[in-house]
C-alpha cells in the first residue's frame, strides 16, 4: 500500500507462521514489526484476524515520520474487502491480498471496527480495544 514516498508491506514466511510488516520511504525501511505463531489458528470464513493494531512513528531522531497507525492480519475465505472504522468517524480502505489485509493512516486515531465485505454482503466486526 503506497502513499506518497511511503509504502507499507507485509511479508509472510513459513506458510503463515511468520509475518513481518514494514514501512519504507523511498526504498529504505523506516519501521518494521514481526511475529511468529508456532500454531496459527485458521481465520473463520468471512472474518478477519488482527495481528497488529497500534500507533508507531513520530521519532524524528531515528528518521521515523510523524505518528501513523496501522492494522494488519489475515482474512478468512470469502473476504473480498475490509474497511476500517476509526474513532473520529472516518474510514480507511484496507488492501486485501494473498490472505492478508493491511490499512494505515496518518495520526493516532484508533481502529474501532471493521466492515468486512464477502460474497454474501457486509458485516461489522468489532476490534479489541
């Protein structure tokens, strides 16, 4: 997902056991976060499973941009789209590809819920606070 000089990426390894998210600016890594799940649980059909939801950045001495928030995770079968509802009432369309979703936005607004689009319609999934 690219905006201006920034690109947010997800890398998957070991058949979904390992995941790395990173923000790059003009090809250089600005921030990265990873996880390893020895026994990942399958995401139910028509739902999302969140791996990361939070705010990062805002450290100019380390070359990080102003604060930004992001959320990522896996999508269950049948999920065609994900829109994240933020605390200020705005919405961010997530990129959905390869069994994963990713959304990011400038600032520190928290993600409250996700509107999950499937072939059967749209459902709202609350996100843990």
